[in-house]
């Protein structure tokens, strides 16, 4: 359970540790997240990546490797989190 809710803490865009942050564990994944995660020492900072209408759901990305292809992301999410992403990007790309 902790591993599913842990987030990769990054330094200079590279994952350096897995950490559990209570608030970030509430967010679902999207391949087009509207929240960005930054790290300052041991603290996490979540910032809006775009203007978001009130009452919109906020998403983070569970993927910490920006070089993964969309098909690799889909496989990663299935293997590590057990779900098929239904974000707008994933639903626009036919399954292979
Ligand atoms: Zn997706």
C-alpha cells in the first residue's frame, strides 16, 4: 500500500528516493497532469501546471521517467498500479 502511494522524489529531474506524502497520495494519475511536483529537500511542492476551473479534479503523473513512450507508460501503470489509464491522451491512442 505504501509503495502504491509513494512518489518518486526528484532532484535535478532524477528520481533519488521514494517518499510518502499524505496529500499527494490523494491524487489520481493522468498522463496529462494538471499538477506539477517539485521537491525542496524533503518537502514536496504541488503547483498547478495550467489554469484549472473550480471544482476540477487534480491529477499528478505516477511516471517518473520522462523518456518512456506512451505504450511503456500504459504497461508501467498496469504492472505497478493495476489500472488502465483513461486520461484523454490514453483514450485518444488506440491500444496495441
Ligand atoms: Zn494516460
